[in-house]
C-alpha cells in the first residue's frame, strides 16, 4: 500500500455510509456475494445447510431442484472503530433458476461485484511559513460513489449412479458499472490576531473529478463429487478477463480521457472444500479459499492503491429438523460457523476473524424458504492509528418456487 493512501487514512476525520479502511483501494469493497445459508456456515462458497446442498449462486447445485425458483437477498452492515462508525443497507442478489432436461439446470442472476459509497474529510495539514510568507493550511475532502455490477448466466449438469454423483457448473458473468471520485482541496492562509487566535483566509479551492466506466467478463467453474450421499468433495475456480476501463479526469486546469484494457485472463478465486453429511439432518464442512489480487493498471485504482489478496479457512455445521406431519412448515435449519482470514497487503498481513449463526424455515410443501444469517467479526486495520475494526452483517433471503414448466396431459 503506497505512502499517500496511508497518509490520507491516518488523518481521516469524518466518515459516512459503508466504509472500512481495508477497502479503500482497488475499486472499493470487493464483494463476495453469498447466499444466506452459505454465509451462516462461516461464509462458505461451496457448502451450505440446504437439502442436497442447493444454492442459487452455486452453478453446480442448480440441477438439484425440480422447481422454478426466484430468490432475493439483502443485508444490513455495520463497521466500527475508534475513529468512525457506519451503517448501511445493501442489495445482495436476485436470481431466477429452473430445471432443464434431465439432471440439468439454468439460472440468471444480478448482484454487486464491487461497491463504493464513501464520504470523508482529511484533517487539515499545515505547510510551514517563512520570513517572507505566512503558513498555509491544506484541507481535502473526497466523495466516492458507484461500483461494478455482475449479470450472471449459469448452467448445471450432473451424472448420477447408485453411489456417486458428479456435478459440474459453469457460470458466465458480465461485469459493468460506473464509479465517480470527487475530490476538493482548499488552501487557506493562516494568520493570528493580537489575542493569538488563528484566522483562516481562503486562497484557492481546487476540484478534481474522476469518472470510470467498467466492462469485463468473469468465468467461474465449480464441481462436486458425492459418495454414498455422505461425503462431498468440492472445487471452485474463477477467472477475470477482458477488463476494460474508460477513464476521464476533469480539473479546473485540464481534462483527459484514457482507455485501459487488461486482456490477459487472471485468477480471481480458488476454493476447495469437504462436507460430511451424517444423515439427512446433520452435517459439517470445511473450506479453504484464495482471493487473488488482480493486476490492474495503477493509474485507475483508488488512490493508486492495489487491492490485497486474501487467504481464508472456513468451518461450519448445520442441524435440520424435519416436520413429519403435514402442516404449515416442512423443516427448520440451524447452522453456525467461523472464518479465519489473512489479508495480504504489499508490506503487511492483517487478520480477520468472524463467527456466523443462521436459521431458516422451509414451508408451503417445501416450495418456499425464509433464511436469516448473522455474522460478527473483528479485523485488524491497515492504518496504524486504528488498531482494529469490528463489524456485523445481517442477511435476509427469500426463495420462492413452483413447477412452472410441468407438462400436463389433455383429458
């Protein structure tokens, strides 16, 4: 992380909306959008508490439902440190999936990829005067808005036999969006009256605006092998390709336009996992994740600061209570997990630890789900003046399904 961004972060005085000092780089908060049932098991990518491990955001699992489903998720997030506190409501995802032929499924979805909504002021800095000039006060403020969205198309296929199930999933993501960074710098001359009180006389105000327009492709492949309906081994890999940014900068003195293209495919995510299902009512899972730092041109990154890579370990379990009587509900899922993450900046490694709890209810002849998860954690901060940040995240998701394409015979 470069010296300039460390200087800015050390002097932050006012913060609003969604903010973490560890996310003020790259293109902002790099979202790993998860379904609620995966979030509650320690923020897993490939395993969850649903029956048959069905997940609207995991391509290889889509074939596991014979229902056409619409799924919507949102969250409330909070970050707190010694210097600031933020609270924000976020849209997580909307997804539409349906079965296709035998043991196949298709889904279409929309979710955020990166988000920024930061407003902060720097504490004024003093430029010392000389015998011929007065000292100068310099103060800057920044407003950063926008982000990158992800439109997804996924295909799922499974090969089944008596003891083994092999499933694969392919997901093609189209990334698009805009980001705007407005910076204002004020230079004031410092003078003192006879009582020693400081007076500021504004000399100049400088405006610096940056606009980014994004387009890219993101490819994801995941697979799962299940033995005897108990042992599940899973794998996931994703690549980013053809990342294009149209960059425009406007100041009071000049304007410029440039286009940047990263046309070499780069590793984005890699994950491996294992789940053991003791029966249809209890299971435990572990996963290992790598989130790679993409090699973007430095000129287009927030404060020319590269996003960190992340290595993490996840562990979770679930317990399912089935209702054998016909009634208003079919099953209740309870789950919990934890996540240990190492955030790897250029010259420093930070730790992030969190625990998650969740619950869900399946009702209306197993066609509808209501799921809630709660994650609380603490993360070390890149800023030396801030020892750590504490955070929590509340997720709510609703899944609704029916057999839309069921064939009916004529009487």
